[in-house]
C-alpha cells in the first residue's frame, strides 16, 4: 500500500515540479523553434505514458494486493490486447519521429545564401575566421600552424590572404541572416554549443564539420565547449554577439586585420571578470590577454586553484616546485613560467601548460596583471 | 541431456572456495568482487557530487581528480560492476540451476574467467597508484584527448585502463562461451527453450550480444594502445597539442567512436536484458501469476538484442559523422522502443489481476519498472535526432542513462539478490532492513535524477568541474545541485545498510527452508538447499512444464513446480513461434 501511495505521490510531485520548475530552456535565439516544438510533443506523449504506467501500477497494488482468500486470475496471453498496444505504441513513436525527421532534414541543409564563418577550437580557447572581401575562406592545415600563423592558413592560397582573423573568444553575427558555421579543431574534440541556438556540432581534429542557423534575437550569448576536451574543459568559454545590421558593420570594420599584419587581433572583452580591478593600463592589457589567450581556463583570478595555480596572492609567495625545490614568485619567475612553461612547475599541478607565443610587451602586461591581483591587502596574502 | 559425473569435486578449503570450479562458488566470487569494486565507484560518485553541489569546498577535489573520479566511476559501474554482476554473478549461479545442469559445461574455463576478471579489476585499481593517476578522459575514452597531455592520467592511467579492458574482455569471452553452451547443450530432460525462465533468456541473449560486441571494444583498446605506445595513427589525425606539432597523421577520431558505440550500445542491453529477465521472474513469482505473454516476452528479448546492433550511432548525432546517418539511426532507435514497450506492458499485465505479495524482491522489481520506464521515455528525446541537438552532453543525458542503465539495473540486481539469497545461503535477508534499503534507494534515486533532467533542458553541460560565471545558469541551479548532492550522499550511505544485511544475514538470517517464495522454477527444486556440488544429487530432474504455473485453477497449492507431473497447468501452447 505504501508503494501505491508513493507512486501516486511521485506522479503528483513530478507534475508539480514540471509546472513550477524555474529551470527550463533559455529563450530561443535562432530559427529552430521546431526543435522546441518537437521536444514539447515528445514531452507530452512521454509524460502521459509516465503518468499512466505509475498510476496503473499503483492501482494494481491497491486492487490486487495479497489478501486472505484472494487468488490470482490466470491469463496466459491476450493477443488482441497486445496487438492494440503494439499499434498504439507504434503510433506514438511515429508522432514523435516524423516531426523530428522533418526538422532534421532542415538542420542538415544550410541554405545556399548562408554566410560562412569558421570557429576554431584549441585547448582551451576559441578563435574565429571570417572571409575577407573575396567572400571566401582560404584553405588551412594544422601543419601550417605556428606562433605567427595560429590559424594554420595556407600561405600559398591567395583566398586566405584577406581573411579576417579574430584571435579572441568572441565573434559577432548579424541578426536574421542565415549563417553556416564551419568548425575546426587543432588538438582534440570540442563542441560549439550555444544553448539559445539549440543546434550545435562537435569540432573534430583532422576534418571540418558544420551546422547552420539564423540568429533571430540580438544579444550576447555564451559559447560552451560541450565535448570533454581535457582538464580545462569547463572553462573553455567564448561569446557570440548577435548584432543588428548597423552594429555588425561597425564591428566588422574593426576586425579587418589580416595575416599580413604582425600581430593578430587581441581585442579586450567586455565585461571584465568581476571582482578584479587592475591598477593600471598595463595590468588592464594583461587582463584582456589573460582572457583572449585562454589563460583563465586554467588560472583563476582568485586564490582558487584550477588546472593551474590561482593568481590572487600568488605574486611574492614562496611556492614549492615539483621536484622539491622552492621559488619566490617574482617578475623573473613569472616570465620564465610563461615563456617556458613546465620548467619550474608548482608542486601538485600537471605539466600541461601550453607555450603561447607572446611578445615582451605582452608578457610584461600579464605579469603586471598577476602582480595587481596580489597588490591588494587581501587576507590571503598573509598565507605566505 | 545427461551430464557426465563430475571429476572436479572439491577436496580442500582451497579447491572449495578459492580455486573452485563450482559455478555457485564462482558466482559468489564474481558477485563479491563486483560489489567491492562497485563500492569504490559509489564513493567516487559521491566525491564528484560533493564538488558539483559544494564547489571549491573540498580542496582535495581539484579539476584533475574530478575528471578522474568521473571516468573511473563510469567505467567501473558499466563494465566491472553491472556487466560482471549480471553475467558472472547471476549468470553463473542461475543458469545451471535453472536449466537443470550439474555445472557449467567448461568448469575450468569458468574458473579462469573469474581469475581473469579479478586481474582486470586489479589492473584497473592499480591505475590509481601510477604517477599521474587514473585516466580522466571520461568513460568513453574519446581520442585524441584520452592520450594527450591535457587530460589527467594520459601517461600510465590510460594504458592501464586499456589493458584492463582487454583482460576483462578475455574474461567475459571465457564466461560467455560457457553460458551460451550450457544453455544450449546442458538443459535437462524436458527443458525446452520455451520452458526456460525469462532470466535465462535475458542472460543468454545478453551473453551472445557480449560475444559479438566486446570484440569491437577489444580492437579499439588495442588500437588506442598502439597509438599511445607505438605512435601509430589509427585514431589520431595530425594535431598541434599544447603548442607542439605531434607526429600523428591521418587517423580518425570518429572511427574510435563508431567502434566504441558498436560495443557501447549493445552494452546497454547486455545490462538491461538480464535485468528484464530477472524482473519478469520476480514479478511473476511474487504476483503469484504467470508472466503475461511469455512468447512475446521471449521474442521481444531476441528482437531487442538484434536491433541493438543497428542503433549505435545515436550516440554520435553531433559527432561530425555524415549527417545522413541521422535519419537511419533515429528511425532504428525509435523502433526499438516498440519491443521494449511490449515488455513493460506485459509486466503491468502480469500485476493486473495478480495476487501481489509486496515482499522486498517485489518492491525492487516494481521500482525497476518505474525507473526503467522514465529512463526509457527520456531516451526518446535523445534518440530522435533533432531533439537530441539541444540536449546532447547536458545533464539530461546524465539523468537519462543513470535512470535507465544505472538505477533500474541496480534495483533489479538488489531485487535478485534479496530473492535468491536464500538459495545461496539457506537464510533470508532481514526484511526490515531490506525495506529501509528499498525506500531510501527508490525515493532517493528519483530525488537525484528527476530534477537533473531539468538542468539538462536548461543547457547545463555535463563533465564540468565548475560552473563559475556562466550567465545563463541561474543561482537556483546551484541550489538544486546542492540538493541533489545531499540526496546522493544519503542514498550512497544507505547502501551500507544493504552490505550489513548481506553480510549479517549469512550467519544470523532466518532459515529460509527450501523454497521460501513458493517459486515454480527449477532452481528451487534442488534436493538440498543450498545445493551441493553437482546440484542435483544422484539424478537430474525432469521437467514437465514451464516455470510460471502459479495459481493454476483446480490445484490446492498456488504453484506447480517445473518438476511436477500434474496434468493441470497453463503452459503456453507451442505454435508458429516455436523455435
């Protein structure tokens, strides 16, 4: 009997939870309303079955539980009933599958007029490439990747010379324009997932994958990596900003920095990470670099250790190094740690820091930023 | 079929309990080992829940450890607990007793199977102690990251994981050949295939699937070992990892995913089918009514087994494979829901007009049906390719597969253990503790996983160490995660009640008598309980009916054992579907 009550209570709480749950889709920001519709149909059908099954069990327990003098009624089979059940089930399945497949046919056919952009994943950062005035993306290959050519552009391909390279984890899209997003990875699997867009795809090294959508709502959305890509996976974040046409043009004009120029674009991101206030311009540049180069995937601007040590209170601290030695964290140490990672690694962390190509000025900026995080009289600095 | 007299009867403690060739002892060895390693995985899951529920509060759970816990939890639970316990534990114990054989047909191979399994477990546990620790690549072990330095345990950890899997597959193959041969060749007189209990059908089909599916995992483990140790490029394209161009070239990460899921999807049913079988028998026995639509149930098991080999790429809708595959795999995946639904209907129709004894095994069996139904239904969201897009790799997936392949098979295992414990020990497990264990586990599982679906719909990605500063995730999601963690800790802790009951009842349980549940199937009709070596004393039993003659009209008892020669009975008539 308790079980019957529990099952009914379960159904009631499930329905109530569903009705009052504050956790639901983020508002749709793309043309894929049909995915939401299919989901709603599926939820309706499966929800009804879930309720029916649990109520039926509860009823059986109440009605047919063991009592004195009660005996089970033997029935071996009922072909007619089973055929009805199979038929109804097949109908329910078809009601979910059919709209699902119709939507899928659209999902995999990008309209020919769709604009093409490229997103590139790397542990644990994003970068983007837009076609230049020729409207075409140049060919690429991982064997061309070098500190001066992080996108792996084929130097022999003239179509790539005018490509717009965005070496920062933020890209803009014009609203109401279909766009096909080509996906590339230089190391491991990643996944380009913007929940309000609904559709998404893995990024696979060695091949180019893609998906398409039409953004329908302006705003700034988070890009998540949704395919486990190593220890920094959870912090591999980017942003996609959907602009109206005018704002998009303004943004686009700012991005026209090509392969020909020595440094690729490292635009500061807005808003800066909360809870930090760089004391000067150099540190401010360092903060932007920390985000655009992906440092923050592993190094938190707080004392919390992530994949690597947290930066707050780090400067001026004596750290124990792997191997037993210890080192004072000063300018010289930080410079070495940035330019030749893993040479003097702090104990307890894995030797996984990539070498990121930075000029002297950029290294100074990062050091200034890390320093600024320890300058405040925070209680944590007393730990040393 | 007559079975030759045994020449491996034990003579000492060592041959009786350690180097034993008796299927019953091997089953207990398998079960205890699987429960022990499952306990490790349970602790790992609670540790990872601590981080998700209370991020940063427990300093020793850093990102590296978190991913290692996630990975080891998943792999241990799926392979080393569920697969080993259903096939090596239940399969070993029940097959010879249920088909009327004196033992497995290859007892020495059977013993070897257990020791290989133990070796695989030890190698896997060894990976906790190598430099860098166990692999943190996720239980799916997707390359390239599984063998590249950005992933924890990409040194010794991943190598030991792959070696352990290969050894496990050797063990499963030895056991599997044995189970299939025994069912097909060593059935006693009168035990036709259509008189087998559904437990045996479930285990038989699952074992055949394991024999066909595990080789795909075996080759992918070997190929990845070659990639990792010898520098081959089966799964490795040219990559620039951590700023270094590596020597790999031309391999395909997606090839690994196809091989993995060609194993991985049947694996779901390798776990589910024995659970289906066990639950069918528990429901029938404790509802004192024959299983409804026995033939349909058998055919559903076989059809599910066959179809499960053509649905694997539904795990790969967003993998970047050719998108046209999506149409095919979405269709096959949703079709498999039909035979699965038939099984659910028939369980319900068995309860209907039954005489439901709410014993502890029955509670767990009903708990299985409820949790399996919700897990199966959410599978329809993920199997239907376009609705999978927003849900893939979110907590919806975690909630779905934990309901369908975590909670529900575990409930079936618990039900099976409470049900057959008197067969193994001659004693009943404590009823009060059993009920306590059921209620906390059943209600707690819903508390953990039901709300988790909604976090997935919100878009919270799984396998995240922390969710700092993600604007689309409201603070309330963190509160919900804390709630889930508390529920998980409670459910985890209460499994100790089960372990206590399991251990204590072996010595202090009430004597059960030979057939405490009034079960009709053959395993309860042995001359001794627990059965001695060779199971059947001097003569093998003769079977005259199916195992579901409960509440037969005109009989004074409410069941007729399979060995009964009574002319009454409700056995399914042979018809066009007889194999």
